[in-house]
């Protein structure tokens, strides 16, 4: 988490991306499309968006998977932003895949 001083410092350097120092996420080489996904597969991804009902995670296929708010933690979660932030690297497991609707359901309850 960045402090206010860190944020001000980064704003003063607009050409530099603070994520440059972070290690890149390595996606599985055997998962290239939604058709390659199977329930119970464990993957690593990057949180792309956090909404009231959960978080969308880039797992290396065209479609981001959804981690529903009820699947973010074994504990009760009132606000998904208390658990994840955009840019976080997370480990997830595939719950279900619907290639026809282009939907992937994920869980962080590993």
C-alpha cells in the first residue's frame, strides 16, 4: 500500500510507471483460450477490475474471469476492495467455464 507521500512522489514523475518494478505474471503455457480451461485448474492472474460484486481477473485468456464476492475469502467480505486491488497478483481456481457465454467463474478459496 502506498502512503500519501509515495503517491505525491509518483505524481511528480508522470513518465514513470510505478508497476515497472513488479515481477510480471507468468501465465500457464497450456491455457491459451477459454476452451483450455477446466474446473479445478489452479492459475495465477492479475486483478483487472474490482466491483461491488467481486473482482475480474486476467488469467491469460481473452476473457477475464470473475471472482464473486462470496469466493474472495473464507471469511465474510463486505467490500471486495478490502481484499483485492487492481494490479494485484492472485492465485485462483476455476469453478466453472461457459465458452458459449464467454464466462469464467473463479474462486480465491484455495
